[in-house]
């Protein structure tokens, strides 16, 4: 689950990291009031930022600096309702503008191969990290945290020096340690700060430079959401695929893909195998879908609706290995879904195992044009053929 910048900043500031103050506005008037308050409090400018779950908001015109309440109002006017990569901006973040001296990149990511959290840093912030990784991989420092002990103090200092932050050693090291700690404490799989900025501020004895987290991106591990009661509330349903929302409500593991053969399978391993076989037979799966162990007929019907809601699906392949899942329950769900469907899509069904014989009868009596298959290979071949004939 991806978090909006303002939610990410909530988690980071809660962890004691230096995040500039911010507020969230969903109307132009709110944005103006909040801006006026920051400016009255002495900010030389405010920044108004679109809250959408896509990168490159700055380039798209979704980040604007304003020096007066009027300018802030105009900025909010322009950004609210703006379309950024297909997403309509519904909220903006308003914050006192930072006087940036330098921009850097710092992120904690999950290195699955090393099975550890890796800290990635670059002195060249503001640049897109993907571009930098390709063109100048040496410009990115990588340090792996200890699996049990976390990021060690010497590692945090090493990263600080490699980023050229020797003058800010204490603060830079604390930020490095903090990002890794947020990764662990919140069960995140990405905590990215771009830019981490050296910012000039007025101190009692003249200008001072400090580090601040100006932008933040956090991705949470979906499987760990249950351990964090507050996290679910941060989900932004406006920006989720409706199919994902439906799948979650029905407790189905569903991932949409680019192909045209809808797959309904029980068990993650069998679902992967089925997708491989579809590919081998020259087809393209439209989704990964695992209906789970003891799926009842209503869940099957829900899964079928989900598959059919994808207009690019040209054929459906059902592959059930009845163990805990009963073939007859699945067959009943299929027949129910078939009778309600508004779009006619050819369907190939292979059900073996528990109650496969009853399933076959149910499909024969109520399934209409459902094509049955004995073996998995046969089922896959037929599904690919049917999708092809619809394509032709
Ligand atoms: P992104 O484009 O979606 O990554 O949004 P960012 O929050 O990273 O903003 C993009 C750029 O806007 C940053 O790299 C900064 O150069 C600039 N920016 C963001 N906030 C401020 C700010 O408070 N003051 C100034 N001067 N520039 C800012
Ligand atoms: Mn950014």
C-alpha cells in the first residue's frame, strides 16, 4: 500500500525525523488560510503540493512555491482538480517554503536477494534516481543494515560522509538510522526521501543550515497491515483500482495483468503454474487469481465477476484442484455467475479432486456453453484457442 506524502510525513515526524511543518487542504480557501498562517508566522514563502500517488509531480506542475496568500491561492486553484498522469488532484499539502542549499537522495529499500534492508543514498538529489542508477551507478552509495541489529552507528556515519554531509554528521546519521527504523517499525518496504535537503534557516546568531525531509514516499507491506491498526485508515481508495478494492473485500488474491485470458485457480502455486502454461501455449494471462482453500460458491461467483469486469478478457480458464476446496461448490458458483453475466465470454473448466464428479454433473446441467476439460494441458490449449478465435 502506497502512502500519500502527508501520511508518510506523519510516520516520519512521529519517529522524530526533521520534517517541516505541513497541513492538508482540499479547497482553495483552506489552502489560502493555511498559507497565510505560515507566512504570518514568518515563512518567506509557502509550497503547495499535489497529493497524488505518482512521482514527478514537480515536473507536471503539481508543486508550486508562493510568496503571498494571493499567490498561494492561485497555486491551489491551479493544482486542485489538476490531472497528473490520469489522477485528479483532490488534496494539496501546504508547508512553509524551504530555502534549499542542496538536494540529496536517501532511501531505505528491501534488498530481497540479500534479505536485508539497504540504505541507498546519492549526493545528486533532484535527479530521477532510476536515471542515475543507469547512467552513473557509482554515484549511488549502498549500505546494508544488519539483519537483527539494524543500521549500525558506523554505517550511518559512513553514509553521511559518502553523501558529503560531514558538516551535518550528527543529524545525517540520525536520519539514516531513523529511515531504517521506520522501515522496521512500520513494516514498510520502501521509505524514500527525495529530496533530503540542506536548508538555510534563521537562527538566533544568524543563518544556520539544517537537514530536512522535504518529500517522502512510503510503501507499506500489505501482508503486515494487520499488525498496525492505524495504517488501514491511510489507504486512499480514490487512487486504487476498483478491482483491487473488490478483491480485498472478497478476500481474493487478485492481480490484474495485460493479457486476455482470465484465470481462476485455487492455490497460489497452481495459479502461477497455470499462468506459465498459458504463456507456453502462446496465450497471455489477464490476471493472477487465487480463490483460496475453502472457497464457497458465492466467493467463486465474486471472483468470476471480477474477471469479467476486465473488458480485455476474451476467454476464461478455471483450474481447480479440489482438496479443501470442493469441486461442487466451485461449479455451483460458476453456474451462478454464468447466469448473471452480462457479457458472453467462452469458459473452459477443469475441476479434479474432491467432488469432481458432482461438479461435472452441475456444469453439464446448468453450465450451458461451459467447455469442460479433463487435463490441465487440454484446458489451457482450449482456452488459448478460444481467446484466439475471439481475437480473429
Ligand atoms: P516530486 O516532483 O513529486 O518528487 O515533488 P517534490 O516534493 O520532490 O518537489 C519537487 C521539487 O520542488 C524539489 O526537488 C524541490 O526542488 C522543489 N521544492 C519542493 N519543496 C520546496 C520548498 O519548500 N522550497 C523550495 N525552494 N523548493 C521546493
Ligand atoms: Mn520528490
